[in-house]
């Protein structure tokens, strides 16, 4: 049996080898961990750098949006090229490698909204890195399309794209979508697309435009009287008194009228030059029976804007400011300017009249009223009233048909109206006393058209005609014979008594209303009944052949923004007082 020999030195060496191996393993593990840590740190550093770049580019893109917002709010000095192609290679910090490009385009469906895009990037050589692209919708707030100092009855044939401000109550007779914007007023009847706010919440001020408006960048031109078939190149065209545009007139630059402006005829156009208003009128603006009025830019009228119910294709693209109100009128075909302002919403019957068209009044809130005048529609001695009526079988007591009254509606100058007896009778008033025409509601309220004529002869005798036939002659001893109609300042109500009270309004149709300041012969009355002409001209004549005016107002701050020069210094003004982003999204 062999003998085992124990060698202590071998055991010691073996233990040392194992220890060394463990040390090597630990070193290897530390090396691997350190390498992984270093690699992770590099990745984290790279991610951190990318994150920082993205944050910086996002912030730069946001700055680009604010850049565009400022340009849209103050477009007076913005070059035309910006609206076409935007601004490129823009920098916040000069000599940096960070750039942005921005574009602003008006929304095709809403001129108060701008679609804005912005791209920010860092340029490394020719390569764009860290790109941040944002797309946003900017809504100008407010974006005034129509400003009126008084109450506005918004007709059913009108449209407004933009906000409205009214010093009184707004009554919308149109469909909801016809008023696409917010309303700032004392109240609202009807529906709109936007919101109602109090007029005092609107911080926007009235445009700084007066008869003394100047701009050193444009020469002054002179116009006067009546213009037709003419073209005027960019300038400030000034009229020292009332002016008429009679058709096919094109004016570029600005039209400034120190008086009243009347637009008649077709195809009239006013286009504002850059930073100029399109139109300023110190008096009233009257748009008569036209087909085609186009105004591009800011319109400022110190008093009323009166639009004929026969006017079509009337468009303002910019902003309209009226110190008074905006009204629709029925044209006085006599040419004497007694266009009657329409209250509420009578119905037009273009083919439903006796002569041609007719107007239908509802007996609740419909009537018409001419402007106050001390010279127009005055009857002092002999006169003739002629009209076609188709009354409803039920009438208000004392329902007015024609009533000339004083400014306050307190006293009759003269009137033709039903009384409150049974049956109701058609009577004539001079002041406070009346004369019975012999025509009752039963005679004319049978659903058919009837011609009524009242003639006051030179000696004061009144006679009445119904459908061309003599109806009644005044008794020679009637005290009414010496009661002449009153001649004084006032207005004519059509379809209402002197008070225009709702419980005294006429209900039914009316056509071909004529007023003569002389006595017509029976043969002339017969001609009027036969719808033929008479030689004598009326002093007031309403055919009622209209069908309702067609008006479109589109808020366009870019066109309406102006520069006002005060003491030689330029000051910008825009119909938009602010703007907010409806949405911002990353592309």
C-alpha cells in the first residue's frame, strides 16, 4: 500500500490561484459595468441634447406664431409679399444657427380667421435639424364688420361675416347663419352664430377719420356734382358738398364727401389704396335702386346708411361704421327724395300688386316713415291722394293708411285712416277734425284690390272716389271745408297713424301710392284707376315694386386697416382690437 505524502506548499499555491482568479473576475465585472455606465451616459447625453434642441425649436416656433399674430393685427406696414409667400429665414437672435419661417393665410370661409403655419429649425451646414412645425388658427377678436350708433334691424336678405356693434338693440330678421359673428349691443332679438356681449365690453374705438383726413403719401383730387362712367386713379378724392355716383364709376384711393353721398345706377366701385379708408361721408349715405355696388376697405359714415329695398349686389369687404343706423327704404319714384324707412319686416309681393308689385303690412309692427322735412310733402290747399289697397277684413281701430305728422308724432298735419266705428269707415283728418269719405271697410275689405282717391278742390271741398267712381262729395256747409291741412316740418307715415302705435297699424296690401299738391280732374282719377299716366307729377310716389335689398358685409381687417396722420405722425388703426389662437397643433 502506497503512502500519501501531504505537501503544504502545493495547497498554499492553489489557494493563491483561486484568489487571483476571483480578483480578475471582479475587475472584469467592474470594467463591464463601467463600460455600460459610460455607454448609457453617452446615450442620455445625446437624448438630453435632442430634447433641449426640440424645446428650443418649439419655443422658436411659438415665437413665430406670435410674429404672425402681430402682423395680422397691424397689417399697415406689412409688405404684400408676406401674404403671398410668408416670411422665411427669420431669426430671434442674430448670427445664430436657429431660424423660422412663417405663413399667414386668411380662411376662405371666415375672413376673421387666419390659418398660420410656422417651422423652426437649426441649420447645420445645409441641413435643417431639430425641426418643429406648428399649425394654428388665429381668430381676430373682435373683428368688426358693422358698427352702428343706433338700433339695427338686420333684414332677412342681408348677410354679415364678422362682428357687429350697435348702440341700441339689434333685431335680426334673418336666418341664424346670416349673422356669422359676435354681437356687442344692448340686446338681441333673433339668432346669430356667435355670442352676445354688452357694447361697453368692446374696447375698439371709432375710426380716426374726419373731413380733414390727410395722408402725405397720396395727392388730393377734386370731384363734385354727379359722376358717371368715369375712373379715378389712386388719390384722396374730395367733394366739398353733396355728391352722386350715377353708374359705372370706379374710384381708387379714397372718396371723401363733406355732405351726403347718393349712389344710383349700376356697377359703382370704390377700392381703398393701401392704408387709406375707402369712403368717408360726413352726412348720410343713400344707396338707391342699384345693381352692383362694391366697396373694398373701410367705410365711415357720420350719420345714416339708407339702402333701397330694390338695391341688389351691394357688397362691402372691409368694415362699415355708421354713426347713425343702417336702414332699408322704399323708393320715392317722384324723384323728390322721400324714400320711406321700413320698420320691422313687411312682405314684398313683386308680382302680387295691382300695378306691379306691392307691399304687405301685418298690422302688428310693420310700417314706413319718411325723413322729417319742412319742405317735402307739404299740403296747404288743394291736393290729391291716390292709392291701391287690399285691406284685411279685420283692422285695428283708427288704423292709419297715410298720415303726415309733426316730428314728435303728436299732431296730425293730415291723414287718411280707418276710424273705430262699426263698420269702420275711411276718414280724412286735418288736425283734430275728420271728414267721412263714404268708404267703409266692408266696401274694400273683401279680398280684392280697390283704388281710392281723395281730392281736395281749390275751394276746400273734398270728394272721394272708389274704383274710379265718385263716392262722396263734401256738404258745402261742412265746417271741415275751411280746415286746411297743416303745412309744417314733419314726416309721412305709411301704414300707421301719427303715433305709430302697434294697435293703430294698417293690415293688408298697398300699391302705387301717390300724393299730389294740386287738384286732379275726374278724368285724371279715371286714368289712375286705369293704370295709365297723368300729366301732373306727384310730390311723393311709392310704387312698392321692390323685393328686398341684397347686402353683404364681410369683415376684412387687412383691407380696413388704415393709417391716420396726426401732427405729421403716422398712427395705425384696425377694426380688430385683439386676437387669440383657437387651436395650435404640431404637424
